C-alpha cells in the first residue's frame, strides 16, 4: 500500500522539554485540518522526548529523530530533510496551537499563493502572569513596533521560527537555516526576501507562546536576540535599522538621566520621568489587552528586562566586533 503524502509537515525541534512538547502535540491532535505529519527533532536532549512521541503515534502521523546537539537551526534543517510534505510548518516546542491554525493557513495559501509565511504569537489566559506579560511585551507595538506580526508594525514583516512556514521549493533554493542559533529565523527571512519569494503575514494564524517562566530566563533570551540582530547585520549589510537601536538608546537615556540628576536634578528627573510615564502607559495597555490588572503590572518590569537585555546583547556584540577589527 502506498503511504499517503501529507500536504504539510510540522517541524518541531526540542531540547530538554518533554512536558512542553506534550502540550504542543496535544494541541495538534485537536486541529480541524488534519492533512499534515509531525517531525520531532530531538537536539541531543538529556531528557529525551521519545516516550512523549510514542504516546501520540496512533493520533498523529509522527516521526521522531534524535541527533547530537547543534542548535535549533540545524535541527530544523534535518527535520526538513525527513519531511514528506510540500509545505513545512515550524513551531517552537513551547507553543500551543489553536484548533483553527492549520485550516487557516491552508485557506490563506490557496488565496494568496505564498511561498513562505508567518503569524503572530500571544499569551493564553491559562499562562501565568509572567508568561502573559512577556508575550505582550514581545508582540506589542509599544515595545517591538509590531514587527513580529502585530496589526500595526514598522518595517517589513519577517516570519519568526516560533510560527513560520515555507514551501519545499524555498528550502531547496535557500538551504534552510544558515545560523545555528540566535536570529537564525531572521537571517533566513532576509534570504527568502532577497531571492524574491512571496512572504505573507497570516494574522489569524497565531500561536500561544509560553516563553520563559521567569524574568531572569527572559532576560537571557532577549540578550541573545540582541546579539543575534548584530550577527544578522554582519551577514546582510543594511539589515540593522533604527528600530533595532531603540533598546540601546533606552539604556543610554536612563544612564544619562541618572548622571544628569547629580548636576541638574530637575532636568535629570524629567528625563527619568519620561521613562516612568512610558512604562505606566505600557502597563495600562497590557492590562487592557490581556484584561488582567496583574499582567499589566508585571508587563512593566518585563518591558524593562526586555529593553535592557536586548540592548546589552546588541551593544556587547557590537563592541566585540569593533575590538576584533
């Protein structure tokens, strides 16, 4: 009997997160559109996910691949090589997919004829306050300019690996991810654009993204994002725009404000007051969007961690490159 070739192949790299993978696979079982397979690539985990995958073999068409640790980029590429579908859908293991996702993508591709696509992420009401707050700060126009798939955004949309899709043809012509980690999705998006592929934002194809469970881990994550943006700029001159400097400028603004307080107290306090006013507005908007006062409060320190972490990663990598040259 000839094995059915699915239209879509869902690629999921995982590293020491069998619990999160369970939630993700459970959400894929509930999809209203079922013409897809799942390829789980275990990136050298100490906590393997093979037993998790085995529990879903009767509910999903699923493959499990275990490989030495090399990062999410090469892991996704290996998943592409094992995939049988005509289109590849990439999720992070800490995502939960709403039931309409695959159906929404299928309908959009028939209408728009996209070569690659992406969608937004958001927090789920069942997530804790930190997860919901970081989901807000990473997607809000007030913090990222909406470049991660918001309704309002600055600059051209670039799909991110927590919610990205591409055709088999795109993979064959680009070779997939070039970077091992740190902005590997942005780098691939830029190469797809340069090759003239049609990239679409499918706004209704969103995912629930858990992100890190505490602000310390969140800081480490956004620090790497800032570092990755500089690496992308080296590979693609001109890819670093003014908006990517904003977190670094935020750091300088705060430090300058504290320095000026010593010399001209009222002027320095005015500079710091602008930051406080901005954070209060952001917290109010977070509370409105999430309909949670507590999430709105947590969004204020989350935004500080995000700006400071991204800015420090960005500046450190910039200085590191200057010292080498």
